[in-house]
C-alpha cells in the first residue's frame, strides 16, 4: 500500500504556527518523522492558518525538499494554489485533488500533464457528496472519461470514493468498500483507489480503532493508497498485517520490523 502522511497541514496547531512564523525546523521534523514511520509520500496543505496560500505552499514545498526527495501531494481546493506549488516542485508530485466538475477537470488535468504529476480525483461534484455506490461510480466514470479525452494516463489517476464519518453515514460504509472494488473495472488500464482515512473516524471516541478497522477492510477490497497518520503505530501495523494476509509480503516472525525497514 502507498502511504501518504497527512500531518503537514495548517489545521494542526504546530504546523499552522510553523507556517505563520516561517519555522522550517517544525515542518522538516514533521516530514522526517512521518517518513521514518513508513510514509511513502507527504501531503502538503497550508490549511486555515495561511493568509496567503499561493505563497505559503511554495515555502512549505521548498522547506520539505531540503530534507527529502519523497513524493509530495499538493493538497488544495484552489487550482491557483496547486499551480503555484507545481512551479517550485522538484520531487515527484501528486495533485490533490480534482472533483468531477468539468471546470475543475479542464484546469487540473492539463496541469497534471504539464508537470508530469499524478492526480487524485474525488467522486464529488457541485451537486454534493454522492449518497450511494451508483452515484460514486458515475462520478468516477466522468473523471476517467475526462482524463482519457485529455490524454492523461489513467495509470496516474487515483480515485477517492469520499469516506464519510461512520457516526453520521454508517449506512454508506458498505457501499464505499464495494466501490473501491469496482473502480478496478471502470477502464483498462484501471485507475488506482485512495481514501482520506481520518474522515471515517471524525467525531468518534475511538478514532484509532475505527481507522484501522476500516483500513483493513479497505485493503481487503483492493485499496491502493491512503492518506493517514503514519505515527499511529497500531494503524500502520494493521495495514502491514492486512497485506501480509493477502500474500503481498512473505511471513517471518519479525515481519513488522522487516517491512518498516524496507
């Protein structure tokens, strides 16, 4: 599984303060801690603390690139912020994200092509969050069709089914797991699947347990990638063990340690 660390986000107090004070050490420590814990890439989001995200995204990227060449996931709902970050990117890059709305696809797909970036597509539109599997698949097909028409390689596309908090959308959890499986048959080659894992436990009192249980079930459904907190050791162990049971790793008594050192 491709693990994207979620912690470089201005919504977190330490990161927000680091952005405001332009304290590289705070950002770089967070980046390295996530990588040490097993992150394959790092999500980068200025968050609500930033008064000037177009400029701040560049500062964040440059600070992180000083200490790692891991892929960076540029996370913003504003295309201008994404484009600003792409101008200074040196590491491999993923754009997070486009929706299924034509106006977003017409801007972000060409940007992804221009900068040789991968792309996350959210199965959401201006009409709101889909309420069932069929609506999610319809939006996914729209994203895939637009990428194909614009010459973007589907191998570089990640589809996000939009995970909702289990305490308010419990009835949708089964649909979300099923749609992860069905993303694989939308096209040939097939797009990859990704979730923003922390959403599933938002507002619950046992967040880590909910996160790791859902992640294990999603891995069994064919999930390719997740944006999550890699510093949650139990969560990371659950992900590693789920893939072991699916015969993606070779068992040994020290498989957890061996995988972390890969």
